[in-house]
């Protein structure tokens, strides 16, 4: 038997050079791409003015009653057919252009039926791959010519590189449509819990604030639209909530009427959510401890209907009795505002993964 040890042939120099060159090119492209995202990163750290589109036509007085609606519209692409990779599903792009248009048509029809004086919308896209580049903010503004539109970006990235296939371009934010003209509107940045380089392709959360003059008062109605952190480890929600609480209480201390609403990605601790137990392994919402507010503040949700459903799987053919639901959309209202009613409209998650929440209030004289 031949016990001679055969030497391995060395890798040919040309192949080795080729492999190292390919690896070097990939690393260079990655470095250049991260540098590009870093240079173009949308990350305003100061309060910035928001210019309204259109003009609200209604006047408002202390003593008046009116309706506010809040709705996360899921960028027109999270209907009952959708699942989403960040919530345990598989999909990245969840709707083609026809389905986005179908969803937006249904959303606008529902807005028409409610006839709210002010509408807080979250996840409104302007030019994103995920919603076929439909300018939803403009579409909604044009649909309500008697409402003034203000918009604040909270997700603006030229190309989100993950997962595979990637999310791509995103230009999205939160929008207020108000029948009451605001004399001042601005974007208030909230803390971002992510560090570089993850931060560059992530959301930059904010508050969208409209200040509305009251004809018979020296004080203002302050409307605040929000969409707080969803996919952090918890610290982001805590820091953002703390800033929100400070902002709202300072406005009330100045004598103003305050209504804040939106997608908190948290349940309120004063609301019974036992009908919607959290399932291990699926996305977990946080809890906002409402005791952080001083006496008289009202944190309101309607727990008779879930405000959100999980996106771990499509809803259309699922067992509706054994699905993960959440109660994460609602309003925080200052003590000088009477809450007459709050209702979540059960739309069966046909065209969005959230249900709209409607509140009826009266400004105390």
C-alpha cells in the first residue's frame, strides 16, 4: 500500500486574486452605500415648521363640540391579504398598485362617512416603493378640499437595503387633515433609539403639532398627531412617551386645550385589555403607564373592538376567533376638554391592519 502523503495543490494565483478582488468590491460597495445613506440621512434634531396645503374653512370657539378621527392607514398596502416580515410574516411588498388604489379608495370612503372635523393619519406615503409611489398625502388632501393638510416625515430613506428582496425607497409620515385652520404647524422630533449605522435606514419618529386659534379665547387648541416606536427593545417607547407627556402638560399649563392621538404602539394601563392577550413569539406591544399624567388627564381607548391586528399572517382566510389583536390606538386629552364619546369602528381589517378610532369632544368654557 502506498502511504505517500499527497500534497494539496495550491489555489491558482489567478483564482485567488479574483476571489479577493470580488470580496474587496463587495466590501467597497457596502462601505460606499452606508456612506451614501449616512450623508443623505433624514434626521432633523430641531423643531421645524410645517407648511399647510389648502385652508380649513371652519371657525372654533371655547364651548364648541367636534369630532376627531385617528387612523393608521398602513400606507395603503396592509389590507387583509397582507403579512409582514417584521411581525413574523414573510412578505416585504404586500400590495401591487391596483390593491394600493383599492385600499386608498376604501379609506377615503370611510373618512367621508365619519365626517370628522380633524383627522390624524399615520403611515401616509408620498413616494415609496412599497405603495407603488402613489402620493397618498396629496390624494387625501385633494379629496378633502375644505380641510387643511399638514404633513411631517418620519421615514424618509432613499433605499432601505433589507431584507431580501429589500424594502427600497420610503418617503412616509404622519398627516393631519383639519377643517380648522392652524396659525402654526410644526414637527417636533422624538428620541431615536437606534445607533449608527442601523439608524440611517430607520424611522425618525416625531410629533405633528397644529395650533388653532379660538375666536372667543386667548388660548389655543393644540392638536398632536403621533406614531411612537414599534420595533425597539422598549427604551425608545419610554423616552418618546416621556417627551410626549412633558410637551402635553406644558401646553395645558399654558392654558391651552390639548388633544393628542395616534398609534402609540402601546396599550393604556387604565384600559382593560384582557380580551386581547399577547401571544408569545409574536410582536409585543408596550404599556403606557397613565399614572404619569397629573389628575384630570384622560387616556382613552375603546376596548370593545381591537384597533390593530397582527401581520404574522394574512387575515383574509385566517381563523378570526384565534388571531392576535391589539389595543394600541387612542387619544390623550387635557382636563379642560370633555370627552363625550370614543368609538373604534370595526372595519374587519379589510383595507388596513388598523381600525379607525373616533372621539367626540367639547372644549370647556
